[in-house]
């Protein structure tokens, strides 16, 4: 079995953008038959919504695309920087906060999710 990789999606409160990104990523790797090769989660920079379901609008959007999601919000933990290979921030403010919080020996690569948009809609300069 190939080595497991970890991807963590992070936004401010973990009830809108990062849960959608997590759910879509999980859906894509499931469709490709490689779910066993990935550990996927999402978190928020703040703990205001810890334990809550994703926002009802986020869940409705996912449901419209037949993507299931029922995880609950959590706050990022310092251990996440060691447990995940990739931490995707949803905007440049998230990236700045993640880079400040990352320990010096972090194994995670901190990346802006929008920079992977082939159409350039998520251009990093846009935020």
C-alpha cells in the first residue's frame, strides 16, 4: 500500500470554506479509488464554532452536488503541523496566520488552495 499523505484545509472558523474544500477533496479521492492513501480533515484558526456542523448553506451546496459531509468544526492544533503533509489555507490572511503559528520543525507545506485553480479565479493576488 502506498504511503498515506495528509491534507488539512483551514479557514477562519471551519464552518464554510474549509469544510467544503475537505468534502470535495474527499469526494474526488473516493471517486479515484485512492481514499486509503489520504488522511483528510479541516480546521479553523479560531475555536468559535468548535463542535458545530458546517453552515447550513455550505451543507446545502454540498448536497446539491451529491457530496456527503457531517464532520464538526474544530480548531487547528499545533500537532496538525506535524501530522499533515499539506495545510491549505483558504485565503492569504489564513496563510499568514498559519505561517505564524507553524512550529520551526513543521513538516506541513502551507499552501493557498486558490493557487491550484487552473482558471486563475483563485489567484493569490485576488484576496
